[in-house]
C-alpha cells in the first residue's frame, strides 16, 4: 500500500520548484492533489497532466494565498471537488532581498504577507474540515534562514522564523484532535530561484555545506512525504532542516 493512498493533499505555490516536487511525490504515493498558484498557466496545466499520468486526481486553481478571501474560496472549491482535505502544505513564498539600509517598506510588507500571512489564511480555511474529521497533517515551508538569519534577507528571515512560531503554536492547539503541524526548513535547494544567483554567490553557499552540494527539490519532497504520512504519526511541532548540514 502506498504511503498516502486515499488522501487528498492541498499544496500552495505548486506550479514549480519545491511545491511541484512535493505535489508529484505525494501523487506517486497515492494522494489526490489540489494545488494553487497565483495564476493558472502552462506550468499548472502540465502538472495536472503529470499527476493524472500517475493515476491520481489533480486540479490546479488560480488563487492568491496571501488573500484571506481567495484562500477561503479556494478551500471551499477543493472541498466541493475532492470532498476532504487530509494534508495541507503551505509552500507559497517569494524573496525581495536587500540590505536593511535599502529595503523598502513595500518589499517588507509583500514578503511578510505572501510568506507568512498565507499560512494563516490556508490553515484557517482548512481547520474546520480537519477538526471535524479529527485528523490531518499541516506542513509549513520555513527555511534555514528562519533559524539562523541572513544578512540582506531580514524580511525573508522574519517571515520564515514567524512560520516556525506559527507551526509550534498550531501543533499545540490542534493536537487534541489528532492534527499534526510541522515545518520544513530547506537550505540551498537547486530551483529556478537559486539558479538566478551569481556564480560566486552559489559557490559561497555550497562551500558552507558539509555535503558540498545543493539540495534537490526531491530531497524536500521526501521529508514532506514522511510528515504527511503515518510514518510520522507521533511527530508534531517540529522543524526539520533539509540543508546538507549547512546549519548545524
């Protein structure tokens, strides 16, 4: 039997990168997938087809995770289309890096709203359904930067540190209903976002990693699968760093 057979998972920001890998990994383990991104485009369409090829139901939705109204509407539609939500992955996020001297209020607010408020929005939207069924796994995508901080990323680090505090609080609130909440803190992962970094910056990052390589989105997806499945039935309120030992 597959690890997530019979489950329905919601993954935000899933059209590309880590979110896409999580959606595909979950589907390969038997889960039906409802996913969202800011727009429904060719990437979302191709993800639907890839999941369908794995024999699972899939539907992409255009939804702004930073909007409370959009998030409620999204989950309402998912419940109508799929009947339930067993797993929520709060993965939507952006960066707007700059030193504090040059960081604008707009870039601070945008990163905090998209990265952190989105987790509140989606958790709030699924809570009634999960509390009623007395089960569920919520997985929040943090970052090693949220644990250690990083110069030039005060907004991003604050949003990801906030995600950790949010995770631990929700784990305590929902635990009596057998709903688990954990966070993943990826390190340097090879995605479209990190591919845009200058070569010297990439080299500096990799030199800090004991395993001497960047991680793959699949490395994060494997940990997410563990947290979504019954293999982690006694794990909640935890932060798992997927960083090759970079932050030890």
